[in-house]
C-alpha cells in the first residue's frame, strides 16, 4: 500500500471520527476538509497550514455554523452527496486518490460545506486552489527530475532482457 493510500485512509478515518464526535449523522465536505488539516505529511496539510488554518480553528467554526449534537458511534447517513461526489471526482482524476486531489475537488464546489467553512475563516478558496495547483506542479517537476536522474545512472533490465537470448527451455542447445 502506497504512502498516499495510507494518508487517504487516515483522512477518511479522521473525518468519520470527527463527525461522530460532533454528533453529526453524516460525513460532509466540511468534515473531510478538517480531516485534511489533521493529517500531517501531505501537500494538502501543508497548503492549509500555509493559509494559517488549523484543524482546531476549523472545528470551532464548524461548531458555530452547525452546532454540536450527541456523540455517535455509527453515522446513519454515511457520506453526504457532496462528499461522495468529491471523492468520486478525485478518484476519476487520480488513482489512488491522494489528499491534495481530494482537497482540489472540495475547493471546486463553491456551494460545499468545506468552501463555506473556509470563507467563514476568511480564507479564499480560489487562492488556496491556486497554491495547491502550484504545489502539485512543483512536486511533479521534482518527480520528473528524479526520473531523469534514474534514467541517467541506471540500467533498464526489462529492456535488456528483451534484447538477450532466451535461455529457458534451450537446455540441449546450451550443452
């Protein structure tokens, strides 16, 4: 399992736990946003921090917006339609889904709870989206540069194997 997959699982677990602890009967885009702000080591986390957003501040604003209910262990409604759509669109964009792709999908829906929460915290969703895209591009450029170095100093064994003689099944010829 890749690093991004583990981080996404952690984000979803955090969103689920947060929603239950607030007494909300569903996981919405706002819960996903807060979970992204709780899981360090991702570009999404870094971008939210660069906008001076913390999970605690987001939770405080969410409680002011939606209130707090009785803590729930089971969430009878599951994912909200907007949260489900954001995850579905993120999966269409990139598999496996990584946290920054999910964040970009959350930011694209101007009517989502996540965008409303950001606006309440005086954060421009457009600016966050731009910064996120720039961060993703920089990371891709770095990956491409690392790949060029690998190609420069490594040998492609698969390519060499295709050019070599097949030894398996030719025991008589070899002897």
